[in-house]
């Protein structure tokens, strides 16, 4: 690789490192006597300080309540990066487990294909609102929230399965073998039939909670689809190579082959998926805090600062400062992801 | 916001906010719940950690009692005790007994009434499955749907189909129109990249598109409003000037008058799909260069430009249908931000307002429509690409 190609990568890693350090040490940076002498939720209501671009020690301006934007940016970085990192991690774990499981095939039952789409269309709204209803009651109890979402997911699957079984009872001739793979792809198509952001807006809107763990769980339970699909495709592709055949002829079992020999080959794919989920989570989180600014607790995030500029479109710094941070963060993540996808391409040329 | 769609309504009916616990307002609330069908269990079965509590019975209690009983059940791990405490409170003639429902420690309440608790806590940790029967919310929703009814909106009291009628069309038209528009703009850009990829203009456009991909849509919307609407170049709110609305316009004039209102929303709808699609079509065109017919065409003396327009384009665009089918449902989620910000009467804005009112029937209907159109577009894409590419048909057979 030539020297010119590496400059964007170095720049983006530097930017990323800057934001990560900012997020990690957000507690040390803000507050009285620190680099930024304000906390993000501190209110200053005198007109000399309110809604001003850059004055004395408010380095990046203030909001209508006189809150310091620089402090908000620092804690917002913490909030965004935490949500992005942990939801990407959970998504990756779910994706790897389901991807491996779906690339193995266990024959379970026979189902009807004709009723599939009606089943999907009919069960989605129920699942959404039932989760909303269940979690609305238990919004303050984390265990119950998780249980509600998990049970809603179980119910999705069971509902679809019931519909399809009904079809085979009524008398469709066209049946397909119901493998574990099929059940996961059913779940994938089910969650795919409504856009992720729409479901997220409904869940979080009904919950009206800015609780960081709630957000992480919701985002990661909605975004494992792409990762699972990608890993399944990659594993199936690798299983066709001659090294996999050779390993099988030596007597290794397929699950062991996948875990021991195929997964290490997938690491660029895994990292790319991790980064893309990271980006998706950050964008979803800031969209949510933009839409529900003020309703999701007292958290100051990049999205909620941008949300303030809805009502004050003349005051450009409310938009420009957090948006620049958001765009820089996403851009640098994209650049790192592109580096790994180039690496994966080079690596793929040598696997046989 | 709270999880109770009727809280405001009952407050208005029952007087001031503090009278929430009056018998009359509780009665009104129960009646409203019964009319809306919210007293029924949600689904055919319930999966609950409140192991000893039957969710079916729990759902029938008025909100404040239900919350208390739930809290106490968590504390005690025992539903029977919690229920007994509730009965004791209701039977007692303490003047402000309703305050006792807000006491978090059930032990204190028990002490108050000399009730002996049976400390039976292990049940807290066993999730239980309850069969609720056919008399549940989902079943009645399904039966109503079979008869073509979507229910009644809690917020406006109108049938959901009436509420939706005015809103679905705009979102659909913007979605379909936005998809077509972005393809129409992306194809020329992609061809320009393909033919003059190394020129300075192409590199500048490429960098610009790269930045456009990264900008989130809500930032873009406010940026557009700041740059074009605040100085007064373009209108940014609603669909038609309220002054113009009062004049007796013909249909054509009405459409012409609406057009300026749609410029900013359509930019917001299409900017990122233009960026993604033009790069995607460019790679598709490049992948066609490895095909044999490309070499044959060159050796027959066709220029690259001629080849691109006559042969490459029609072959390269075949996988585009699948991508467009995946992009189309995103119009529904994108519409939430765009319609709210530009104040357009569409489904996204309706969804957001009904979320803030906890208007479940409308939310259900919105998701149903979204799911329907997403599945329809996936199916359509499958069919169109089979129709357009005979090779797929022969593969299947």
C-alpha cells in the first residue's frame, strides 16, 4: 500500500482516539475547576449568557437555558460511544451465535410457504405494541423489560410458526423442510419487514426512557439481522473451499470446523460488521434523542442539542457544533471500516 | 408521557388532577378501558415474572391499584399477600386510604392492618406461562381486521381508517417519488463516473457524495431549513399556503402551488440514496467490464460510450431492483423525521403524535401498513427481476 493511501486512515484513527478519550474522561473534563468549568445540565438564566455563540469560558456557546454546549458535547460523546460500543458488541455476539446455528441444519418440521407473507404482516404490529404495552408497565424494572422483549421475540416466532402450521393443516401442497436455518430466516424477514428505525421510535417513544441500558438492549435486539445474515453467507462460502473439505475428511465435526477454522478467517468481516453496527447505533441513538428531546430523561446528548435547534433555526451553533462531531465520528469509523474491507479482499485472494 | 392513554381524558372528566383517585373518576377510567378493550390480556398467553399473579386479573384492576399490587408482589414474591393487602385497604374506613397505595413497603401496610405476611419469596424468580384464552386484545384485533375494521383512535375518537386516509397518500407518494427521483439522478452521475472517472470534476463530486452519505437525515433537514427556509427562499412548513388555500383554485393550480413546498422535503428524502445508489451503479457498471460481450463489443469497433448506453446499462441495472426494494421501506422510517420537521400531513408525523398520546390502534395500523408495503415491495422486486432477467427464471426451473 502506498503512503498516500494511509493518510485518511491515520487521520480517522486520530479523530476516533480523540473522541474515545473525550468520552472516557468526560467526568474529569467537566465540572467546576476542570478544563470545561460547567456541568452539562447546569442552568444559567441571565441574558448575558443565554443562547450566545462563543463567550469567555463557554467555549462552544450556550443553549436557551444557558447550558454549556462544550460540556454537553463531552458527556454526549460518552453517551453515544457507550451505546454504540455495547450495542455493537451484543449484536456481534448474537450474530455470531445465530449465524453459526443457522449454517448448521437440523430438520424439524414441515411448513407451508404460501401463508408466510400474510403471517409476517399480521404478526408484526401485534409484536410491536405488545412489547410497548409490556415494557410500558415495567419501564423501571430492567429484568422485566428484558423478559418482555425476549418473550415478544419468542411470541413472534411462535405466532409465525402457528400460522404456517395452520397452512399445512388447511391443505397446501407446497411444503419446505423446516430447518433451524429456516426459523432464523423467518425471524430475520419478520424483523426486516418494518424498518429498524420505525420500530425503535415506537419502542423508545412508548417507553419514554433515556436509560442507557434500555437503549442498548433495544438497539442490539433490533440490529442483529444484518450481522447474522452476513456471517451465515460467509460461513457457507467458506464451507465450499477445499480446506473445509480436507478438514471434514480428516474426521472433524462441522461445528468444530466452523468454530476452530472458519471463524478466524472471518475476523475482518466481523470487525467491519462491528463498525457498521456501531455507526448504526450512534445514528439511531442521536435520531431518537433528536425526536424525543426533553422526553428521554435529563441526558444531554449530541442528538438532543441538535434537537434544540428545531426551535431556534437562527442560532447556527446549536446545529453546527454537535453535527460536526457526529459527522466526523461517523466519517472516521467509515474510513476504518473501509481499511478492513480492503484487507478482507486481499485476504480472500489467498484462501482456497 | 405515561403508559396510560386515558389519563388526560379522565382528568378532564373527573375535575382537577388530584382527584385521580376519586371513586367516580376510577369508574370512568374503568369504563373507558372496557370500551377500548384494554382490560383484556394482550395475547393468547402471557409470559410473566409475577409468577403467582394472574396477569388477566391484574389487568382488570384500576391503574393505581394495579401498580401497587404489582410493586408489592415484587417485594413480597407473593401475589396472594399483595391482593389481600389491597382488599384490606379497600375495606378499611381510613379517610385518606388511597395514599396507602403509594406506599412502597408492603411490610408497613401489613403492620398497619395487623396482617401476617407469609414470606414466600422464591416464586419471584420463576417465569411462568399463562394461557389467557381467546378473549384477548390480539384476537379481537384480528377478528376486527377480518371485518375490515382497524379500531377507533383514542386521541381523536374517529375510526382509524378515517384518521389514516388523509395521511397515507403523502408518505406513499413521497416514498415512491423519492425512489424514482433518486434513481433518475443517480444513473447519470454513475455513468459520468464510469466514463470520466479520473477527471477532477468526478473526484470533486465523489468527495461531495462521500460526505453526503455520512450526514444523518435530521441534521440535513435542519441544515436545509437554516440555509433555504430561514432567509425565505423556499417554504418549509405544510403543503400549501394557508392564504392560497382560501382562494378558489383549480386542481392544476393547486398542484403548481404545492410544488415549492415539496422541494426541501424531496431533497431530504433523496440526498443519501442518490449518494449510495450512484456509487452502487458505478460498481455494477465496472463489474460488467469483465463480461465477454464487453470485449466483443470493443473488438467490433464500438466506443466505450456507445457500449455503455446500448449494452452495459441494461445488463448492469438488473440487480438494482433488489436494492430499490430494500430502500423503499426506509421511506417510512425516514418520513418520521422529515414529515415532523417540515410539518407535512403524512404517516410519519401521525405516528409520532400517536406515540405521544399512546394511541395504540393508530400505531398498530401504521405498522401494519408499513409491513404490508415492505413485503409487497420485496415481492414485487422478486417478480420484476425475474421478469426482466430470463436467466433467473431458467435458474429457478
